C-alpha cells in the first residue's frame, strides 16, 4: 500500500461518487472553502465514542444507531430533530432497563444526506432523468434542472449539519435528557398506543427507583449521568471530496480525524478492498463501520477488517449485517465464526431495514415490520449461538407520524394507508410506535440471554 494522505483515495476507482458535475472548477472551489470551515465534531469526542464502542465489542454495552434514511433540506425543523431525539431516548431507556447494560446512542444525522442508488437513472411517464442521490448532490423534484449535481448543496449540507449538532448538544446536555423527564418523552400521536403504555409502565418503575436513590442522596444534580447523555453522530462516508475537506490533524495526538461526524460507515456497495472508500477510511482515527451482506466471503471480510484496523483496536470497527429476514441465518454464522476464531475485535450490529425492502402493487417502497423484527431476532440468535455479543442495531426511523413501513402491533399500517403520510425522500422509515416495538423486542431477547447466561453459570 502507498502512504496514506487525505487525498490518496483520488488515485483509485470509486463507486457512487458523482462524476457528472457540469462545472468541476466550482466543485473544487466548494471543497477548498470547506477546508477552511470549523470542524463539526472534535477528535476527543470521536475518541470517547471509540472507547464506548470498545465496551460494546467486549459485551459490556449496547449500540443504538438510528435516524433518518436521508436528511433533507425541506424537512429540516427543530421539532423534527426533537421528536427523533426523544424517540431515541425512549428506546435507550427500554434497552438499558431490559438488558441491564449502558446504551451507546449514535444518530444517523448531521451529515446523512447522500445515498447510493441501485440505478443511475429514473423513469416516469416515458421521461428519463438522473436519479435523486440526496440533497447534498441534487434535488428530489423530477425535472432536468433539479437533477443536475450542484456543488453549492455541499455548503448547505454543512450549514444544516452544524445547526443540527448545536441543537442536539443542547438536548443532550441542557436538561432535556434528564431522567426525570422520561414521562415527557412520549409523543402526542403515540400517547395511547400499546407500545407507549408499556413504556409508561416502565417509566413508573424507573421513577420509583429514582425516588429511592434520591432518598439515599443520589440525584441528577449529584450524578451527571442522570441529567445528561452522550449523543454521537454518524453518516455514510460517501462523498469523499467532502470527507477529505473535513479531515484535519488533531493537535493533541497528531493523527487524522474526519471532523464531519464521530463515526463513518462504508456502504455495502462501496466496500471493495482496492477502491477509494476503503482507502480513505483506513487513514482516519474515527470509529468506522462496514455494511456487510450477501456475497461477502469470510476471507474478504478479514482482509477488510485488517486493512481498516491493523492494530486490532477494540471499538474501531463495527460490522453492520444487512441480509433480510430470510437470509441472515444462512450467511451470518460463518462470518461470525471466522471473526470470532481469528480474534478480531468488532462490534456486531444488525441493519434489519435494507434487506427487507419490497415494492407494493401501488408502487410504494416499504418494509414490513414483522420482517424487520424477525431479522433482528434471527441476528441475535445467530450471534448467541456463535458465542458472539449481538451488540447493536442500526435502523432508519423518524419521530414523525409517518406511514411508510407496513404492520406494527400498536397501530397497524396497511398497504392502503401508505399514501396518507408517506413523507420519506428515499427509503421507508419506522415511526415512533414501530421503533419502540423494536426496542422492546431487543430488550426481551437480551433479557432472555442474560437469564440463560446466569443459569449456565449456576449449573
């Protein structure tokens, strides 16, 4: 391998990076301008996340990673950010209580704009145009002008990411995340659902425990962990020109960090060993995730891990499995077995969304909640059977009252309901009820695993 630099990826082939900007000079000007912009996150925060993920890799914590499929300029609003944040907090409470382990919270946010697409073109009513590839590249409107890649969108994405991070930091440290607020995190539209009622029962138990602790002198004021939370950001490192511009040398360690997010991931379509995305990610100190799916052989996976984490550092690598509910038991066991036997330190996480996407007869792209839940359950069972810790889940969700994924036990979304509140700019997302249902399922599975482990120790 050649010596790594933030720009060494440019000499290698790349996929899903737009090459049809009409004015390359303008693109270079924007990327140059971004190099002078302040960092969005700091190296110390990324190091702290890596340490937390090391706990996950060692079975001492659980990773909760979720957020919008693709952020948009149009839906950017503080209320939407607040609703997404509090659904994540609700899920974290459910998981912490059920699993008896701390939860590492990472949002798909403040940079998750670009999306690789299965087809470079889209056709409607006999008209063919370039596909929509995310608001930081082109527009969703189906017209020729909107679909032309525009470099200025990168600057707008940076500005929106900065504003988003500012608000998220306020939510996480300014009192909103105080455990005394757990009753206030219930969303209005979900306040009467089955999942919310289960959550309220859980809140009562936690409140009683906090009353006891307060009587013993342990309060949110004396214990910061009860009044604030760590919340990290992540996105797919797709547009490497943007990522290069945001990569800086840390003055404390002298090492390179991508300051666009705390954590970056490589997509299932861009994880080729000899391509640009792997080359870029091998040089940054941030935690890095890899989407893994059907077609990835165990020897290639080991090479990927070693390329990105040659020192076998715990917390550096997260493997996000995305197979689909019918295939996870077929393909995942061998990978888990080989990684375990090789002694590589990784976080195992499950993306139950992308492998379960279907298209309805009416043309809507959707995901059945039952299939999502089935994949999560199978993922956890496979990892348990291979003596690996099923340490996380990675999903697409929103705090908005959308009807994008079919099913759910609280308020069933039927095919005829999809059109009523189908707001996504790209892929279908879980709404608050469906996300909470997922959290309760995971908590139940982790609780069962905990009981089984204790039973075996007692024998």
